[in-house]
């Protein structure tokens, strides 16, 4: 029997993207159960999620995407899921790639799978700033960590729940509640040679300029996206032996 898979989709005020994403989930073929984590949305996201027919949990307050993902992970632990996949609720990531991320874990024994927009070709619809900066940031940290990878910022990823059970840092630490959880977790995976990992090719589709595609504020939020890499490099927190 293949491991049980939970797909976590954190949502905060994504009503303008969510109906289309829900339809994509319904049309896509993937193994696993989808869980929306509604992080205190104040728009019509709550109603769309409730009417979607998919599982969901609702948080009273938005403490950040990291907190939403961690609450989804807690759900996975409490309900004995073995594989976790994280997909954004803003409609940039395609549900059709879920099995591509989870199968290396359930069928090949990998611990961690990272989505990459650069394995096959450069993402054509990416905003210019990101198109320039992501490869630069990736090369810097790939060199720093002595581990070759092609996409440092893609949040479309999957991992075995054992990584959470055996990690040596507190996933519920307050400083990880915002944008820091994902890069910090990813950094420690890269730094720990005992964790088996691979990249798979995915695409991320950015909407027209008139439609907001991210809540990240460059001057305010970019440090919380990049500093966790440096913190992990200086103070790496390895995972215990993964079974």
C-alpha cells in the first residue's frame, strides 16, 4: 500500500484566484487528500473553501504562511499521513504536478523533493525582477551549501513526515511563522547529507500585471526569505537518522 499523502494549500485572502484553483484541483488527477488551511481570510476565501468539497481547517488569525503550513503539518501528524506536499493558494502552482513531487517519496524512497522552474527551461512568464534575482540567489546558496540545485525559491515541494518527526529544531518557533519556515526547513534539508533529496521540473504561472500575484513586500519581507539560509548555514540543525 502506498503511503498516505496530504496536500497542504495555505490560503489568506485569495478569493480572486481561489475559484479557478479549486476547479483545477477537481480536474487534476493526483493521489492524496487536499487540505486547505484558511489563515484568517477576510475576503470570500472562506466561503469558496467551504463550498469546495475539500477538507479544510480555519485559523482565527493570520500569523503567516509558515504558521499555516505548520498547522497543516500538525494535521498530517495527527491523522497519520506519511507524505506531505505544499502548494500555494495563489494559483501560480499547477495541481497536475502533485504526483510528480510525491511519487519519488512514495515509490523511490526519497525524503524530500523540490520543485524547480529551471530544470527544463527558464520560466517565461516570470516578472523581470524575479527572473534576474532567483538564479543569482540560487547560485550563491548552491555554492555556499556545496550542493547543486537550480531553484532556491520555489515553494512547490514534498517531503516524508519523518523529516518533521526527526528534525532538531522547533517547527512552531515564532520566528518561523511568517516567510522564514520554508527557506529554513529547505536550507537544513540541503545541508544534511543524510537526507535524500531531488528536484523535479514544474512550472509556475504568473498572472497579468493588473492581478496581484504575491503578498510579499520586497523591502520588508525579502530579509525573512533570505536570512534563514544564512542562519542555517551558520547554525545548521541536522535531522536525526531518517528511517
